[in-house]
């Protein structure tokens, strides 16, 4: 029987961290399924799903914990397959505007109030093409019940966009 583990990893960025992690998983007959990893502020940070034989879970977890001695902190959580929700509609959100505190807070609050689930969120700061000012960019995959009022959500996001002076686009 296979067990799924969600691993979160963080440590000072340096060459070989993915190889160290993959070798540790492979040594316990693990299968690397999905991951998202980035270099952020000099740190290597990521999350991944691995599947291992039940009999290897404790040994793998212990070896992953021991990687902290090599600078990589790993937290392992058992998981089960998520239940499939069929009455959901999925869409994306794209946002761009001058960087300022509170953008993520305002948008996430509006989404949470309408029971919109954020399934993936990527944000970045980039230089504006016409100026040296920093632009905040975000893109997100979202889901919500099929009976949700998307027009009301769009209106609420447009109000926030106007207040924050950002552009927001929702796409199905």
C-alpha cells in the first residue's frame, strides 16, 4: 500500500538541494509526483507530493528530518486523496498594478467573503516597462460553487481594483 506525503522544504539556496531531496525520496522507494519550488530572498522553498510504500514512511520521515543538518528543513504530512467536488467552477485572476502594501490582503478578503478557494497563487515584483517603479503582479487559480454570483464577485473586485489602482481580470 502506498502513502502520500506532502513535504514542505526550506533552506539557504545552494546547488544540489533538489538532488539531495530526490535521492532521499528515491532511497525509500518514493515517487516524486508534483512540486512547486522557488528561490525567494536567498532561500530555497518548495512544496511537493511524494508517494512511498507504507513500510517506508517512518524511515523516510526520519531521514528527511535529518536533512536539517545539511541546511534543509523538511516537514512531512500524511495526506489522503482529496475528495472530488463536482459542483465547482474554476477561473483565473490576473492582477497588475503599482506595488503597495495591502493588495493581497484586500483581494484575499474579498475572495474569502464569497467562499472562493485560492488553489494556486503566484506573485512577483517587476520593473515597469516605462518607468523604474515596481509593479506588483499576481495570477491565481480559483474555484467556487457553480451557483456563486460571479457578477457580484467581479463588481467587488472592480471596486477594490479602483481603490488600489490596479487592473484585475477574471477569466473562465
